[in-house]
C-alpha cells in the first residue's frame, strides 16, 4: 500500500511540474486545496491509464519499438497523457492538455520528474 501511495505522489508531483512548465497543460481550480485534490485524482487516473492501456499499446506497436529503437515511447507517453486529458474532461475534472506536441513534451517532463522522484522517495511495501 505504501508503494502505491509513493507512486501516486510521484505522479502527482511530475504532473504538477508539467503544469507549471507548460502553458498548454492547464489545471484550474478555485483554491490551492482544490487544485491539489484534482492533481491527486489526475495522478490516479494517469496511473490507471498507464496500467491498463499502455501495455496493450506497447504490444500492438512492438515492431515500431524495434524499428525506432524505443523512440516511439515518446509518442506512446504523449498518447497516454492525451487520453488522461480526455478522460478528465469526461469526468469534469479541470485538467487539459492542448495539442499533440505539448503532450510529447509533457510526457517527457513527467517521465524525467517521475523517475527522479522515484529515486528520492522510498520504494517499500
């Protein structure tokens, strides 16, 4: 359970950095508390998308992973971020990613920050 909480906090932190750095990734809310709550829900949603959808996409695009030496990962991460944004819109959450290239850069930022936070934060069950 502790591992799940740590990963969710790391995802929320990585998403917060992407929102802070990129103008076209928006998170709106009335107060800081509401923004933090929305960010936690988005982190859970992003984790769920990465857990359920991403492995299926990776299997279907395996030849592209080999052909591009793994660079297609940037596109897959961008698509997962865009799917999260779409689901957030359907769930009436105030998170939006505008455009594919913003999603590519956002996915790269989220991957780097999430990796750094996983190195720093404890990883125990």
